[in-house]
């Protein structure tokens, strides 16, 4: 079974374990950062945390966590070139399966 939309950065490891025990073996986490941030590195650090830490925490509880990343429109004006450059690298390395929050 697949959970197609969750926010892993707001979930505990125990939540991942409960999902797995309930029959969910794969989930897709979406980035969500609607608050205004002053610098692109803050956003990139948040996105990288999802890719590195949240996927690791999920694996520790048996859950295969796929990642969809994007930029909330609130933060679309902070040096988009640097953010897009990193997104392209994550796409090319198959670390993310979708791009969201593009509205």
C-alpha cells in the first residue's frame, strides 16, 4: 500500500513504524515551507533534511520514503538560480520523484 502525500518532517519515527505496521510500505513526502525565508540556503537546508534525514528515519522503521520537493510561492523570489541548480542535481541523481508547490 502507498500513502501518496504526507509531510515526513512533521512525523515521528514511531509514526513511520505505525504506518509500516498498518500495511503501508511506501510513502511520498512533500516539501512544505510556506514561511518567508531570507536566504536560499535556509530553504536548501530544509529540502536536504527531507532527502537525507527523513528518508533515513523512515527506513529505520521499514518504510520506503520517496521525496517530492519544490518551492512554495512565498519563497519564489530568493535566488531561484541556486535553488533550481540544486533541484536539477537531485532530479538527475533520481533522489526526487516529483516537483511540487510550483503554483
